[in-house]
C-alpha cells in the first residue's frame, strides 16, 4: 500500500454544503477476486459491492464492521462483502454453475439484501433490509438511504481493469454550518458528478477527480485511511463454529488422518482439530455413543 492504491478519502464541498467519500481499490480487490473463479458478471458485481461497503464506512462512526449481504435462489446464491473500522476488506460470492454473460439484479430469484453494522465493543447488531427493486447496486443503496434516513444520496460504483472504485455524496444538514451554502448546491453537485466516467473514477487520483468535477465548489480533503484485504477468521472463531455444529457433526467430519480440517472461504486459511482438540471443545458435553475416548 505504499503507493496508496487502496484508500478511503472523505471530503467537503464547502460552497454546495455537501459531504463526500471516494474509495479506490486495487490490491485489496485483486486479493478478493483471485480467491474465487468468478464469471465476469459476478466479478463486476462483487467488486462494486466491495467498493460500496468501504464507501458506507466513510459516512458513519464505526467501531466494528459493516457488511453488505445479498442472497437469492439463484443464479447468485450468496454475495457477501465486509469492511472493518480498521479498513480491512473481505468478500466472496457463491453462484450456480450456469450464469448469463451479463447479470442484472432483476434476474435473481427471490433476492434478499441487507446492510449490517456490528459494534465490536457493545456486541450490538443493526441490520437494515434493502428491497431489490431497481437494476443497479448504486440505485439500491441510494433508495436505502432515502427510506431509512430520509437522506438524499448519490452513489457511483465501478469495477473494471483490475480496480474497483466508488463515489458517495450527501447534502449536509442546513449546509452543515459551512457559511451560506448554495441552496442549489445539491442539484448542481449531482449533475457534475454524473459527468464522471467509469475510467476516470477508477484511474484518476482522488485530487484530480475533485479538481475536474468540483473546482468551483471549494473542495476540502478531510480525513483518509488506507484500505487493505484482511480476514477476521481465527482458530477461536472456527472452534466456536464447531461447537455450534455439535459433537456428533464435528466428529463425523474427522478425516482419515484423524483431524477435522476447516478452510476459510475468504482467505483460504486452513485450521486443523484432532481428536484431542475436539475433546477439549466438548469437554462439558457427554460423549457421543461409539466415539473414541482420548486420554
């Protein structure tokens, strides 16, 4: 990340009274993409979702993680992306074997989409459902903000050429206390943002994008943070999953070498548990009849 290929940059457009977030992903997106053999249509949707997840962490106070999850009966059965408050990203998709060359969200069967915020310190979890009723991920999230927060929002997402990127704009309440905000500022900024091409959003540096689009809006860079691929899996988390499965299922998964192997779908890390490990996990439970005791 020494060249800042992956970052989240917040900014203000002082004249218009608008706040914004720009996200640029390259190395982190390629890390996610290389861990699955995705068809082009799914590849693009997953990249856009990863950029959107990072974008949404830029407009809230986050102490934990934010995720976007899309489920359906096919052809995309699961799409999941997550960004933590430390800027660590991960994601994956599970699909049918037969996929169209191009994929619209309207083609999904019985789709369900949710945006979830998990607070690491309190353990609280907030989940908002997003109706899948328009054709692009950008439109879905814009509609989510209108319904849940009555907040006009403009979002652009793109994934191509080994990069993913996103732009989010929202008007500040009563200009956010920035002088006398232009009453037409929001409409003007939306029209200016609409002139941004996909290539410009992925290829140009943040400063150049803001200069080209908003050179008359007094754009001010505020805080930024680096973004990187990062998985939250651990031996402790995998052990908790095995405990939830129960002793019988865990022991049924023991392979010929006498161990259970669990592979993380996000980062391909492998965790092994032998019979002694399993006995420790379930030491407060009665043994399964016929299981081998360990000493």
